[in-house]
């Protein structure tokens, strides 16, 4: 049953009727007679036959079931859900950029190549590193490249080494990327302040360690104050420092990774540099390196010869390639436009106001929600649900109840070092009124936990669907619509 | 300039609530040495109109109006207007990964539909929510085979698979140390040499990887390859840069493929200088726990209402950490949506019609070239791309492009033995005038040479 | 929370029931409660040889994944196939229908070094206080 403007809508496969013609660009020629071993024989049975208006309506209705950053605040820690400038959507669609084939001669792509060179230069300037590769399609792929570069560097010097050091607060992609590059992982515990200590790193650092992977500020939103000493200790044993740049929004114009001793880092353009999240991508995860690692960067490389830009494969020590072409160009374009719009002053201001906003939230919430670390927060703050334990209300319940108040939830249960973590990152594009509405909602929920915990525990109540049975989804996976099945919900629950 | 709304009054009120004198105080704990050197060396920002002018100027320096008969991994197709209208809806474009499913049902249901489309088209039982692109998807397929058959080490990979895809696989497996890539040559018909593969298969064979269509646009006979590798206990992987072919061509699943990978750009994504694309990835249901990437599953809510959630998450990086099936996190969500809308718009009939249109267009051009004396070296069936011998045009390729005609892609850059050959792609987007010009140029070697010398 | 007296236990929250020279192994009530709804169990093949402390499989819930560790050395003679379609048995009946593997014990003295019910109960109590 429909509720207000959130209409019902089945699967696209459950719409339409047999024989309806689809979108076409002209008369249909006779179908070719392919030899039997090559010919499709199911006539594409199962594909929908719907028509333009019903297709449009289908997806418009689906869109109305989503929250989005353009709908409401998304305070997800380490995701930097800042405003995605709509002008960039128009710029990405300029035919000169959107219709350009990647294999045209370089002379016919000078505009695109200037854009790529400009973005490479901008990321080098922000990071204080020397060379940039824009090919990785996401932060995780950038991280994988980072690990490959570490490996190539060490192999070139005699041996790949065996281990990578990773703080216990790290994002899950860190150990996954290390493993994919053939490294074992050694976890370094964070101290009582939530920070990596030089002593803890020194205890496990030796010549078998290829690299230390850090995030700065770390996943708790705290600046790793000992980073320079830590980096020096890693370098003293011939290791490299890889930085996960997910939290770059906290330090632009404040501290450069290159100055901290970082040798290689990845950026998330869909975080710090405002490209839209798209419901799960596309993003982009460029990598920047200090000069000694530049020769290992992927091919092709962008080079300038006699004032003209062109792609070069002349890189004998390159790790190879990660992408069919040059990376997610449409996303690179949007990030370039954002950086050009803001300029150096705008980027520095973004960081300052992001940190102001996060600290404002921290100040307003700390009396009510438990703050596990007194260490100063930068662009995000982490709370826990400890103060609600007496009412048997947990972080998950708070997150779900926030949805009823019209906000997306913060990141929950991460980082793992805080039990019941609630990680909140407002970003700089949120106004004080929005922050006040958000804190008011969280304070109300804390009050509800005391006076009416059942409402919080059974939340959400006002969304299109109530809490979903994730156990059932995993135990009895139904991963697609099937022609021969009836409605899957008709199976006994 | 930075899209920030703060007024001086706002800032003052917030500083007071925090209990500090200035924003600088919030950074006081960052080492002074770092702060002193942190100024970013970039110019000042631009207004929105100035930004627009700047990007228009850059766009204007790209020759996208040239008649380009280029495929080779990225294909020109018309996009229904509905696709962009949906992609421009902020509710889809600016949504996050659907970790809170109650407020993400739009994204989740669309991905469930995407997974269904991919499974149907590739003829396999389950598909994931997308990979970055076809090339990294191919690499991930090899990694998945390695998880399913631990201990086996040889990957047989066709030389007729797109060279950038082959390079990507090589990059991914290098760090593992326990996988060996071996080439399968192609024959004079443009197809992968089955006999050569058979001679190399053995108990250490992990998988075989073939393109369908392959880089030459040629349609392989996939079933015997799958049968041969199954006979030694290995897995069959197919890779497709132009999945429109499967509207007419037998699906990989129907030919015995265990994992099918494709680049989905043809289905509603602008070429956009090669990215973002979208990797389509499908396999058998029994292998689903080894499959990388996000997966959306159907379930019910507390009131029995049908809904969708991310599921089987325990394969993924945020839980398994170093034992994850992959490290993929953000994938190509909005691109998967584009594919879903596109395939819905064309539907069963529209897709077959479009494929027939492409097939006919490409074959008509090939026939006219043949009649004009331009030889095709490969005799095997093809879809919408084919190879011609045109040494003069290949040698003059850059200059012809500068004059407004991109005559396919010079294959000599990828295959030295095919120097002088051009890979020509013809789709529904190429008009009669452009086609006449292409044929005229290729059929008249002297014309290419004359053009080259001005 | 139940810890039957006739079983032996490990600090990795596995239980073992001795039947002659055979041992049947599963995870305890404490473990299934901590995991939450079990959605999948990955078990070894029949005939596999295990060493004490070695991983023999994986148990997955919605949010987490846990290795399963062999409490004693031995050779696997049976695995609980029902868990493939009904992993919830681990939650509902961890000591009965939720059993995981049966093995022939090759080092008898390893059984003696396992915790008894009282020892395991005390261990769980101390873990919960952390």
C-alpha cells in the first residue's frame, strides 16, 4: 500500500507486457543467421518489455525511496559526505569531454590531457609529494596500487620483505590490500589516547617490514602527533610509510603528508574532493608518491613534450596497469572542477570549517553520549553507546532512530577499537542550523532511551520499510529475480 | 567559494560553545613545524561562470566531432534521454553505499535489478553489484578461480584478449607469487587456437581466459574451450568488451563458462575518455561465496514487506580484513544504475534490434570494403568490429584523424605481426556520409598517402 | 547459559564430546550467543587430518566471521551436512543438532588437557568481566 508520496513499485521485471517494443533508433534489420554454436537461442527471455513512460516512472519512484546527501545530512565518519556541486554534473556532460574516445590520437585530446595534468599537479601540491597517478578507480584500488608500489620498490632493492604494520584502528581495506600484495599483516595496538605511539611501532619494526600503513588523522579523527618520529623509525629500517588519505579533509593547508614522512598515499576523490557517492560509486583513488617511487607508477604516464601532452609507455619498472584506460575520467573531471573552483584558499577554508563543525558537535553531544577519548578531534568525533547501556539501547538502535528524525546515521561499529562506536563527520558544507537540528535529534534519542526505549529499539518507524531481516538474506540468499519463481515473500517466513 | 555557509556570527557562536578563542586553537596540537610548511601552492579559486568557461575551453580542445570508427574496448552508442534524467536525480547520484537499507531501498532495488540483468545476459545464475571495469573484473575473476582451486597455478590467457585487460591481470597476479600466466596464440582465422590450448592443459591448470567477442571483434566458439578446461578440472572465464553482442550471440553461461566478465559501458554510459565504466561479473550459484564485490539480496522487513539488503558481507574487506575475497569497497554504483535504466528502456526487443542493427551496419561496411579491394585477414564471424589490411591508412592514421576521420585503431601498436591492419568498429551511430568517407579513404591508398603529404 | 558437564571445552569456545575413540566437536552456547545469527558454516572435507589448534573451518554470522580451531588432533570422519541448509541449528541447539565435525582422536592425552565444564564456566566469567 502506498504511503503519501512514497509509491509502491515492483521490480522492473514484474512490469510491462509481452510484445511491447523498446526504445529504438530506426528500422530493425532482419536478424542475422549465426551458426548454431554462436546463436543465442533463448530470445532474451526474462528481459523486461516496459516502454518509456513506465520505465521513467519506475526509476523516479525508486529514487523517492532513498535518502541522499542532497536530501539530508549524512554524518558518516571517514566518508566526508560534503556537498556535491551540481555545476560539475553539467561540466562532466560537455560533449567535448563526455564523447571523447580514449584511443583517439593524443593531439585530439589535449583538453582532456590538460585536465588530467592539472589534477595531478593539484594533488601533488595538496599532499606535498612528487608524482601522481590518477588510474585507480576507487580508494581501495589506490591502496592496492600503493602496496604494489611498496613491493616493487623493495623487490628492486633485493627482496620484497614479508610484513606490513597496520594500526588496530585501521579500515578493513588496509589488511585486505596488504594480503593481496602478498604481505602478512602485523597489528600495532593504539594507546590509551587512541594514538599510534613511536614506542609501539619501534617494538615491531625491523628489516622484515616493508611498510607501515597509517591514516592521519586516524580513524578516530585524531591527529597522529608522533607521525614524524614514527616515519623516521620506519625509514631507519629501510621501510616505507603508506598513508590512507581518506581523512585528508582534516588537514588541507594544515599539514602535508609529504612533510610528515609519508612516501606513498591514496586520495579518495569521492570524499575530500566532492565527487558524488552514486549509491556506491564510481569514485576514484589516485595515488601520490615521493620521487624514488615514481618509476614504479602504472602505465601509461602523461608526459609533456614540446608543449604537447601525450601518453607514454616508456616505464620499464612500472608495476603495469590497473584499468583498461586512464581511470574514472568523468570523476577526475569533477574533482578538477571542484579544486579549480575552490583554489588554495577554498581548500584550506574547507578544512578549517570541517574541523570547526566536528568540534561543535563534539561539544554539544559530549555530556550525553560517552566520549571514549579526550584527545582533540579534528574533522570527526567518535562516541560510544556506553551511557545508554542501562536502558538496553545500543548504537544500532540510535542509528535507526535517527532515520526517523530525517537524518542518515553516522558510521556505526567502526573503528573496532571502540565498542559500540558512533563516528560522526559533518563536513564543512553543513550549516549551524543543520548541526543544531542533528544534535537536538541525538539528544532527544538519548532521552527516549531513558523514557521509551522500546521505540528506539524498534526503530525505524517512519521509513518505507522497517528493519530488514539480514539473517534471512544471508541464510537463504535470493540474489536476483527469476522468471519461474513467484513472489519470494510468499515463502513461509 | 568553498560551498561553506558559515557567517561570522555562526563561527563565533560555535567557538563559544566549544570554548576556544579561534579556529586556529583547534589545530594547536598539530606540530608547529608541519603547520608552518603547509600552505598549498595553487591559484585562487574561480566563480561558477569562470569555471564553466574554463571547462568549456578545455572541452573545445578535444576533437570529439571527428568521425571515429573506434571500438577497441569503448563503444559509441546512442543513449536514451531517460538514462541521464535518472542519473541526474540527486537521490540516486548523491546517496551513499546502502548500509542503512531502510532509507536506501531505491538504490538496493535498482542494484537487485542490475544483478538480474547481468545474470540473464551472461547466462549464469548470480551476479554482483559491479566491479570497477572489465579489466579489473577479469583480474578479479582469476583471483576468484585461485580461491576455488587452491594449489593450481597456470592461467591460460588468449593473446586475442584485449591487451590492456591482459596487462591488468598481470599486474594483479604479480604480487601473489603463485600464479603463472601463459599465452594461447590466435590462428589465421582470428580465433584463439584451441589445439594450442589443449596441448598445454594439465592438472596444474587453474583457468582459461578468452574474449567473446575477442579484441579483433571475432566471435569465438567458446564451448570447446570450456569443455577442454573442465576435462582437466579447471575453470572457464570469458571476457567481453562489447556485451551488446549477447543480444544475438550465445551467452557465456550457455557455452559452459564458470565466470563471465564484461565491460558495461555500451549500456548507457558515455565513453568519457575511457571512464567511469562498469564491470559486469557473473558466476554459478555454487561459487557465490568466493565471488568478489558487493551483493544485494532480497528479504522481508519486520512487517513482512519485501525489501533488499547488502548481503553475504562476510566475504568482504570490512569483516574478513586480510582474508577478504577482495578489497573492493566503493564500486561503480551509479554506472550500474545507468546500465539498469538503459536495459530497461531497450528491453528484450529493443536490445535484439539494436544488436541486429550493429551487426548489419558493420557487415555492410566490411562487404563494401571487400568489394573495393580492402582485404579482411580474419575469416571468422564477427559482431560490430572487424580487422582490415590498409597499410597506407594505418601509416597515415594520425594525420587522417587530424583531418576529421579516425579510421579505426592501428593494430600494429598492439600486435607487431598485424602492422598495417586497422580495427574498425561500426555501430548505429555512424552515418552514411562518414561511412562513405571511411570506405573512400581505405579503398584508395594513394588518397591516404596524398593526404599525409598535404 | 548452558555448559553441559559431560563435555570438555577450549578457550576458543569449542566443546568436545568423547565417544570411545571418536570426538564430536561444535561451538558452545557462549560462542553462538556472541556471534549472533549464524548464516554459514564452512567445514573441512571428510578424511582431512587436523592438528590441535589448527583452523578447521569458519563460522559466519551477519556481522562477523570466526575461525574454528581443532581442540585435539585427529582425522575427520564426518561433518554435519545439515548445517549447509540450516546453519541456525548452531544457534538453536549448539551441543546437539548444531554439532560440526566428528573425528578419530589420534593423541589421547590432548583430551585430558582440555577444560572441564567448571573450568570453562570460570573462563567465560572472567572474559565477560573484561
